[in-house]
C-alpha cells in the first residue's frame, strides 16, 4: 500500500518572536521544514500544506538550499483541521497516511516506519510519551494532584488508512478537535498508541530551537 505523508506547516512565528514563520527558521544551517520533509523521503508521496502567502518564499528556499525532493504544495485553511482536510484531498484512497507537524524535524524514520507497520483498517496509530513532571489540576482556588502515570503527551505523525481518515474529515469542524486522533475518534474510529521519542519535540519557542540544534 502506498505511503503518503501530509506535512502541515502553518506557523507564523509569534511565540518564536520572529518575523519569519518558524517552519522556515534555520536549524543547523538548514530550514526546519527541509529537515522534516527529508525524514519522509522514503514515502511515495509527500503533501506539504502551507498558507498560500508562503508558497513563493518556500520555493525560493528550496532553490537556495538546493532542495529537490518531490512534494505537492497545497493551500492551508483557517485552522489545522481545514488544512489537513485540504491535504487529504490530494491523497488516493488506497494509501496509508502519516500526518505530521512541519516543526517536528527530529522524528526518526524508525518511529515513522513503526507507526506505518501498525496501521490497520478502522484503527489510527499515534505516538505518545510519558509526562515526567508532577501535575496538578486547578479547581477554583484549589488544586488537586493528578497521577502522572496515566498521562501522556501526544506527538505526530499520526497514521491512518486514507479511506478512514478522509471519511472522518467529512465531519463539521469542532473546537474539540486538537489533532487528527480526536477527529478520528469523533467519527467512531479507534486509536491505539506506541511509545514515541523524546527527541521528537515540536519547535515553537526559541528554547525549543536551541534544544533541537543540540539534538540534531
């Protein structure tokens, strides 16, 4: 079955305090987004979802850094939900889809392939990592301890059969949709998990970029 990656990159760099969208910032002398796409170079197809206003800038970056990896550009939507939906419009039904954040450039091909191998009909596969910090839940002026052993952070890529996830994205948008897994579950899909990678961090701040530059 054909493997297709949908890379979603709609950041504006607000938390990064940068005029350049965070996905285009340099990580060890190469734009973050190029690092990310390279990790999916063994896939048959890559769909890159960007705001239309960033198309030309991205094309110039590809020329500057001699990045020739084949991919299809798709215009993003007003939310991540709509952006993924637009990307899925370019995906054939008989495919396995890995939907990934453009600013998670340190994902390993080993984790990607493990997720792909576990993807089955009616089941979505997502990577998770344990929460290490102590957690408290605020209730008014009070707080209560939460057992961190039952809490996990969700990562991407999140993988599905294309027919399943495309069907899930025919739903109306909801503010409760925080990722593709939540969209899938809302459409009666089942989610299973595998252990993710601590290095698979999402770069959203200057501190994240510094950490990623050391880990890369």
